[in-house]
């Protein structure tokens, strides 16, 4: 069973990184800080997905891992062809994983506690 603490830390970390990216995009657009924070968030989410898939056999995370690998491999081509609009799929996949984490955290917090959790 996935622990509440693990999901809380994952959700908190992703939320902080997302807020930092949004603030940097508005106030320091075009700086390397924005890209650095996006890379840090991506690494966080991939590590989280790999951990959840490996330890808990959470199959929905495998779909995220496959999609992220395809997107990461094709990103340089899309940046060359489309320009800055190539970051829209990245935004979509980051929000998709964040939403999945929120949904899973709600499920974990709503499940009944066993005797051993007391």
C-alpha cells in the first residue's frame, strides 16, 4: 500500500516546483532559471513514476514513463520545427502527471485504515 506520507511529499514537491515554474515564466521569462526548474520537475516526476511503478506496480505510471521518453527524444526536433510551441506538450504531460498524483493522493487518503496503521 502506498503510504500517505509518500504521496503527501510527492504532491507537495510537485506543487512547489509547478508554482516556481509559473512564477519564473511570468517574472523571468526567457531566463535559464525557468528551464532549470522545468528539468528539475521533470526529473522529480520521472523518479516518482519509476518508484511507484517499480515498488507498487502502479501501471498508470508506466504509461507516463513511456510518453515522457517519447516526448524527450522528439523534443529537439519539435523545438527546431515549431519553436517555443513545442513546450505545450511538455506542459500537458507535467499537468497530466500532477493531476494523476492529486487523484492518487485523494484515493490514498480516503481508503480505510487498518489496525496496523494505528
